[in-house]
C-alpha cells in the first residue's frame, strides 16, 4: 500500500515516513525543499533500509502537483504535512502564509478529487483553539480567534477539508498536533531548522551546544504557575505513529463520518521554564537563558485532552518530556559530531 507524503523532508514528515515503512507501507514524498533539505531522507534510509523518492515540487504549482499524482495513481492515501509553520514569521508575512498554505492545500485536494484518492490525513495544529480558557481542550472546544496568520491558515485548512469532504467520497482526518519535540532514538533523523530556529526545543539544544549564545524565554508575566507559557510537548515518534494509526483507521472504514478530528497531545501542560529544567536535568548542561518580552502570536496556555485519539485510533503517547529532551539532545550532539568528522 503506497502513501503520498507531502513535506516528507520535514521534521514530522520524515518521522512519519519511518513509522509508515515500519508498518508495511510504501512511501513517496513531495517536498519543494524551500524550508528543508533531502538530508532526512538519508537518515530514513539508514533506519529502514528503504530509499524514499522525493519529488521536488512546489504544491502551489497545480500542473507539477498533478503530474506527481498522475504518476502515483495507486496510492491509498495522502498525508499532507507541507506548509510554512513559523508563528512569528506569519505575523509579519501574512500573505506568504495564506498564499502558500492554502494554495497548496487546495491543489492537493483538486488532485485527490481528480485521482479519486480515498483517504486524506491533514496536519492541523492546536493553535486552531486560540486563547481558550477551557483546558484541557477537547475536539469539540469552540475555536477561539486565531492568534496568528499561521494559526488562521490551519483553521481555514480544516474548514476547507470539512466542506470538501461533505460533497466528495474522500475520507479525511484532521490531526491537531500540540508541540512535537524530540528525535528518532537512533539520532539519524531529527528536527533540522534551516537558519535560526523558532521552536523552543531546537533553541534549547542549539544554545546548549553553543550554536546560539543565549535562549530568551518569551515572557514570565503570564497568568500561569511560573509566569511562562504552558504547552503540551509530545514526542515526534508518538505523533508519527498517530498518522499510521489514522490511515489504518480510514482504510479499515472504522471512521464514523467523512471528516474526523483528533487532538494529538500527552495531556500534560508544561511551562517553558519547566521544559528548560527537564533539559538541564537529562543533559547535565546549564542553559544560558534570560527572560524577554512576550512573543507576538503566542497563546498563553494549551494542553490536550487526548481521550478521543486513544479510544478511536487505539493510539497511546509513550514518551515523556525527559526522554523527548534526551532524544532531541542526542540528535543535536550527532549533528555536531557529523560536522567535526567532516
Ligand atoms: C506553535 C503552535 C503549534 C505549531 C507550531 C509550529 C500554538 C499554541 N502552537 O507552537 O501548534 O505546530 O507553532 O511551529 O500556537 N519559546 C521561548 N523562547 C524561544 C522559543 C520559544 O520562550 O526561543 C516559547 C514560546 O513562547 C512558547 C513555547 O516556547 O511559549 C513553545 O514555542 P514554540 O516551540 O515556538 O511552539 P509554539 O509557538 O507553541
């Protein structure tokens, strides 16, 4: 059974490809490599022994996208990861985010329709909930105002798929990720931000290894237990496995409607300062950090109720915050060792 993964050279895409292959799927990837390289595909090959083909195609180009679907008419599903995802950047470049994230999704859906692809899994985000006070969030929690254009592209992307699914045969699942962190335990693949990272865990590991001089905690005056923002950090391999489970769920027709939504989080809220402490504990490295102003577009606190994914997808997050930090750190160290040995 062949699956088309968009954004297969990216962080979550690459980890998901490993899990799909380990569960017997064949995979082809489409990735424009505007925010990634093919480096993670080499790691995937080392882990699984399978060479995954990547089509270097921009999904905003319908003709090129169509050609990929035409060549892969035997796919059982599409997992659509490809998107821009920097919350801060999206605040300053809203049109870039709307243009890229929505055009690519619409083009994927046009091809899914044209080639009668039966199953679709979409990368959504907990950012769709906005600044909600109903914590932990369940899938039915009303979506509050999006706090950034990035988050709005995810809210709109969900609605586009919902409307599409109402009048087409494709079965869809929207997966709302909380904060994916960590790396494959082999340290052969992990998060590979091009340029300066935005996300907390690569900022932590790059500070610890000396690539970044200092970490800034974005605000300690929020109404949370220690004043810093609360997030639900979930290991990327747990997120990856939920995609395989979601696809199997659709293939086996266990879904109750044409479009279902699931939260993918651990259920635990962790503050930025607690995440830093967890890292310091497992690495033995004292982090150089300072408290700075709040970051535009950040929500204050969010963590998941994950009961629905556990019950219906028979999925279970297995890796806690310390092991997540440990694998992220092993990955960062392996990147340094690679540079040193070259
Ligand atoms: C957001 C989205 C998430 C999405 C991700 C993609 C929300 C609630 N979540 O994650 O769904 O998948 O973007 O990138 O919008 N921080 C610092 N210093 C740093 C970096 C981060 O203090 O140098 C803090 C942030 O303020 C935040 C936490 O760390 O409180 C996590 O930030 P980050 O890793 O960027 O992810 P989110 O913005 O939560």
